[in-house]
C-alpha cells in the first residue's frame, strides 16, 4: 500500500513536534513553557462560603433582591477570585479583584432583578478562583409573584 509523500511528511513532523516535552522538570515547581506555577495542594487557597444558599422567600414581580455571599480564605496561600458568573442576565454579581490572604474574609454582592419573572426561581452563581476547588456554586432561591391587582 502506497502513502502519498505529504502523509509521510505530516506524520514525521507530528512525531517530532509532539515529543517536545523531555520530562526533565522533576521539581514540579515551574513549567517554563506555559509560565504556570504548580502549587502543592496542601498549600493552596481554599474558598469557604459561609452560606452557599440564600432563600429570599416571596417577592412581587419587578422587585430586586440584594444579597452578599460571605466567604473566607481557609487555605494556606492568597485566594484570587478570577470570575463570578450567573446563569441569567437578571442576576448581577460584584466582587473584589484583590487577593485575599489566608484567614481573611470577603463578600460577593449579588442583585437579582425579578422584572418579567414569575414563579419559583433558582439562580446559580458560579465562583471561579485559584482555590483547590476552582469552581464553587452559590444559589439565590425564592418565589416571584404577581402583585395584587395585576
């Protein structure tokens, strides 16, 4: 069976470039190729939410719910929250971009706008950080009802 010359060249180049990692970095400290620091998991920051679920009860449609999710860095190194996202545009989070030292506390402010919503609501807030568990969820839950007379 004959292979076209381009196939042989492709396979040769693929084998040369895919074996670029020699495995000489035995310390695990720094990967020079990607400039990423590899940290011992016992020294990692840990994001601990005080209460990951907030039940706001019943509110009238159009009202806003304001809540602060409190958290603490219970790990051994600085905690940095990279991003906080909500599953719906009706829920807007705000958080500090500054590193949080071990033992320090912080807050993620969340506003849920119930305009156009009705019935039971459960809004997830995804918190992404450099912690050992890189993604943690918080939840806003409650019921949106139509105001009387509408």
